[in-house]
C-alpha cells in the first residue's frame, strides 16, 4: 500500500512577544549634576512669571593704602527663564484598545517617551557648554587624549578662579578609551583598578570627570575653519566705563577675508589673542577674576552674534566678555588692546565643559493638572526629569490620547564655565 503525505492547510499565528531587550540609553550626567536651587521657582515668594533672577557674588577692588577709596556698590544678577517645552504623545482608536490589548504595552511606551524627553532635556542643557563659555582649553584640532591634557585644562580653569573642591568636568564618551588607556600605562594601582573596572575616570586632577554622548558640536564660521590669523584694526568702547564690546579684525596673512561672507563669523565662535611672534607687544593675559592679579590665562572670548565680512578685508565682531583695562571692579586685562594684536578663531569642534560652584542651574517644575483629564506628575528615576502624563479622549472623535510633557529652563554663569574643544571625529 502506498503512503500518501497529507496536504495540510495550517494557519500561522504570529504573536507579539516581549524580548526583554534592554533599552538603548544615552549617557546623561549633566542634568543630574546641575544646581536645582530653582528647579521649581514658581514657589519662590512673590516671584511671578517664567523668569527668576539670582544674585551673583559681589566684586570689589582694594588699594594699598589706609586712606579709603570709596567705590559704588553694584548688585550683579543673572536670569533663569523656564520657557522651553518638550512633549511626546501617542493616540489610539477604540478598536486598537479593544482588539490589540494596547494596555499591556503601555509601560513600554511610557518608558520610551520618558527616555526621549530626558534626552531632549539633557541635550538642551548640554548646549550651555557652547553658548555660555568664553574661556576654553584645546584648539579643536589637536586630540585631547591624555591625563596630562585633562590636568592642564583643570589647572588653567583654576588659575583664573574656581570654587575649591567642586569642579565638574564633562568630556565626550568617544574620548574616554584613549584617556583611560593612557592612565593604565601609569603605575597607580588603586586608580588603575577603578578605571579598568568601570572605564570611567571618576575623580582626577582635583576634579570629577564625567562622560557624555550628548555634548554639542559647534560649527564655526569661514574664518575659523580656514585657519586665517586675524589682527586687530579697531574697536568700540561702548561697554561700561569704556570697556571694549566689539573688535574690528582684518586678515594678518596674504590671504584676505572673503568679501561679504555671511558665514564669516558664527555666533559662539571661540577666539583667542595670540602672543606676538616678534615681541612687538607684551603677552596679553586675563586678570584673576577675584583679586585682579595677572593670570596665565590667554585672553579668550566668544562672538555674541553672526558677523558678515565687509567688502574690504574686515569683519566687526561683537564679543563676550567686554574687555577692559581701566581699573575698576570690571577690569579683566593686564594691558590695553592695541592695533596689530593677533587673533585666532577656533575651527568647528565638539564642546566639553568644566564648571564649579553650582553655576549650572536647571529648572524643571512639575506642570499643573489638566482637569477633567486623568493626569499625574512623576520624576523619572533613571533620568531625574519631572514629567507630566495626561490621558484622555476626544469626545466623538474615536481618539484616546496620552501626552508626556515637561517644561525646562537652564543657564550657566560665564565666569564659572570653561569649554574644552575636542576635534570632531
């Protein structure tokens, strides 16, 4: 008898199963380490609106005399505004809720939303490394990959003035392997064991080091990326007490500045006065922020706005900070700016950050309830971000929606900040 194979018609049922995959998370230490003194400043007594001001330390000059030289009292303030909204939302129909058992996956969807919002906020806060820094270490070209370079960055930072014992540093995660490898080559058994175990630098050079994959990139203007060296040809003294607030620069080489170039200088371009190669002028240095004594910090500054070159090999740049040699509480130069001084603009780079004294401030207030919808505020345990979840339906539209949202603000005090310029890889 011949065996006949049955021709079965079997149905395939494809199910949607949990794979228990861990989430791809970003490295977010910056928001976690921020000063939360004004995280919910709506509760501050008598403060109305989305902005709060806070007091900066008073500056005062002294004299070598027992005869008093009175000076005006100046209250220094800075502002923190909380007006940056972030949200993620999803919607479902009644059929999807009924037949697809969406509720089973709601926790997974909520975690995805929380991580996305946390990443948005971390990136938002990390931009302070680019926008609120006028001093910097590195040139955006030379790799920063040794402990000696990290130590040099912290030393220069402290040389200008710092809060002792509270220096925080953030560098790109991609710079870590070479630095950690260099540290392994030094015979420091205790530290080496910790670095080898966690691949993190931790405490080093009297500072706390952190890595991040969300540090910003600054794309420089034409001059910075072309490597042109500029020279001072003029300035304006519209700052307080005759401080210089803009510099007029021309090319110091045979190659002129491109005429009418709208990309000549970009906002937040970092610049530095160079020492005279021929000894025409003495080294220009910053004074220490407290005490007004000559430091070893080169005079560095940033462009506060985009600058278009003229048709005659010049570009005029608005700068931060104002540069002042007149001796009062705002003096920051050891000598006057003169024509012919050389200036270099840094090329595009990824920006690390050093700061101290809780000078990076973040506001993340819990948002109000949205009656009559179901609503709650929770602090995400993994990221520290306060997130509001609202759930509701649109009457007669067959839509059920969930919204995760938050409101954020941040600021950084310039004199407490310093950037670290890493090459873009």
